[in-house]
C-alpha cells in the first residue's frame, strides 16, 4: 500500500540511510560467474532494501550505484552497467511510482547517453510529487564533484556582483549540494568489507554514523539492513557535546 511518510518521531530510527553497495564483483567471482552477474544480482538487494526502508519508517535512502571513478573500469563492464541502469529505469520506475516513492538521480548526468538522460528526466518528473520514501540514486557521482559544483554556482554569483566572497558560509555551500533539500544521512552503510568512503557523500557524512559489513552486496537483505539499524539505535550521537548533556536532554524530552 502506498502511504505518505510521516516524519518518524523515534530518534532510534535513521531518517536518512546512505549505502555504498560494494562487493558485486567478488560475489560473482566466488561463483565462477562474470562480474556482471554480481551487478545483476545486486539489483535484488536494492529491491529488498527499499522494502525494508518502507517497513522501518526510513524517509530517505541514497544508494551509490556508479562513482565518478568507475569509468576507469574495463569498457565492457562500464557498458554492461549502463545497460543495467537503463533497463532498471525502464522496468522499475513504474513500480516505484505505484509505491509513492520519489526518485532522484544525483551526479553529473551529462556524461550519460542522451537515452539515459531522457529516462532520468522522465522518471524524476513522474515521481516528483510522491511522498513515501525519497530514493536517491548516485550515478556518476563524486563527493568532490558535488562540493565543486556548489562552489562554482557561488563563484558565478560573486563574479556577477550578487554576492560578496566574505558572505560565503558552510550553509551557502550546503544549499548548492545535490541533497540540500533532504535531511543529512544519519546512517552510512558499506557492504563488501572495505572501510572507506570512496568519494561518496563527503560533505554530508560529517556527523553520520558509519557501519561496515563484510557481506557482499548481493547477500545484503532485510535482516542485514535491520542489523545495521540496531547498531545505529545503540549509539549515542553527541554532535560535539558531552555524553552527559545528551543524556540529560533525552530524559527531559522523554
Ligand atoms: C559495486 O560492486 C558496484 C559498482 C561499483 C558498480 P563492485 O563491482 O565494486 O564489486 P567488487 O568490489 O569488485 O567486489
Ligand atoms: C564504490 O565502490 C562505488 C560504488 C559502490 C558505486 P568501488 O568498488 O568503486 O570502490 P573502491 O574503488 O573499491 O574504493
Ligand atoms: Mg568494489
């Protein structure tokens, strides 16, 4: 059932989860399959994760699908990934819309074929009024690119005389970032065992709780997602304050 999202009042549930879906290639290699089979299998984990977000009351899900560095992969793998992306846009967008899910693609989409760019525009337009899960797919995305493109917009305003250089603040830079309209990620998950950010959301992860799992992305399912949420619920987020201050506030608000 499609239902509108009401803001969760439970601070133990992350409003925004951001995921690096890593380990598809290794999953395939372990099965003596071509790497691409891992990418295809990973799509099922995406479906499971979207479902789990709906069940758990997560409002925003951001998935890293293709980094600005992934163009360095063999041409054949890049081509197959583009086809998978195009097919997914064709096949899945209708279902997302039925479930009241809003889709945004973040990243420099000008590098994609005109066919893909058109599908992206259509999908974003179709789902733009949906109010359940806010789903962001990061494609040809890089955290450094995101910060640079925001700064470029500010520099243009300075050059036109609309803004003084002294007026540039972290808030202004933030307003030009890809996810400016949405709450910052509360929980970051990376599958596949590596413990690095790989140029994902650099600015937005400043105070995000980090969670790493050795599961390869095609193995990631609802149980794995719920385990990450449990880990999140056990943490105390201090944002620079002392643990005692946070605890005192929690008691007053209870
Ligand atoms: C993540 O899986 C998917 C993309 C980067 C597109 P990988 O393809 O990086 O899988 P591993 O890390 O080689 O196992
Ligand atoms: C990060 O995974 C990018 C995506 C999951 C889309 P990579 O597999 O590209 O990361 P590195 O190269 O191991 O850091
Ligand atoms: Mg990888």
